[in-house]
C-alpha cells in the first residue's frame, strides 16, 4: 500500500532542511482562488513556498481562478538550480 505524508510534514522537512524561518509570509492569490506561504531566510538564500488551491476540485488548477503551471514556472524561474561544487 502506497502511503503519503501530510503536506505539513513535507513542508516542515524542507523548512528544517533549508534552514528557513518558521514564520511564513502569507498571500491570497487570484481573488481567493489560492494562497501562498513563503518561508525565507534559508541557507544560501533558499526559501520554501507552499501554494494551496482554495477553490476547485480534483483537476489541474487552471479554471479555478489561477494557472498552476504559471505559478510553478514563476517559482522555478526565480529559483534556478546552481551547480554544487562539493559534488
């Protein structure tokens, strides 16, 4: 049986792993269709971002008032992977 951790456990892991502060900056997106929680202050400027759809069903969130794909691209474009010289 496949088991998944709660989202809160995953976010807590990444906050701890990246050394971010535990207080999030919270924003409402797309007229309430989603929320964004940003945890900053991590090692080497890292941050953890959680976006939660607050409207919609079990489909890819695009018709619920925001474009999930656009938000993902915004995150990855703003957080480019850098080479780790230790590897």
